[in-house]
């Protein structure tokens, strides 16, 4: 081989290496750009999700406070109603005697009286 063939072979090798480097640079550059875009999109989604989670926690906390207030108000109302019921309880009627209308004597049967038949 003479010097001219060596120069042509070296130039062909350099041109081939440059073309391979350019093709790989373009191919992997595209992949890296896509990966960077995907990472930015995921970071934005993660940030949005964390903001929504924080907002949901605040809403849950507010709802729990409201529920505690409502329970306390309901408890106060029931205590007031109980106090009013005890204060305005009706006096026992004398027709029932010692037992009230819903109470039964010890044998389980209410006391009855047989009346004569009217003709």
C-alpha cells in the first residue's frame, strides 16, 4: 500500500467515526431530551399531588373541628332536653296506683276485674 491509500483509509475512518459520533449524538440526545421532559412532567405532577394532599389535610382538619363542635352542641342540647324533661315530668296518675301503665305485677298479669253483663 502506498501513502495515498493510507491517507484515503485514514480519512474514510475519520469520516465514518465522525458520522457514527454524529448519529449517536443525535439519537441519544433525543432520548436524553425526552427523559428530561418526562422528569420535569413527573416533578410537576408530584408537586401538584403534594399540594392537593396538603389541602385535603387542611380540609379534613377543618371538618373534624366542625364535627367536634357539632357533637358538643348536640350533647348540650340533649342535656338541656333531659333537664327539661325531668323538670316537666308529669305527676303519676292516681288511677294506676303504685304501678304505672307499663308495669306489671310480679305474676306477669295485670289486675283485672270481671264486670257483670248488661242486658
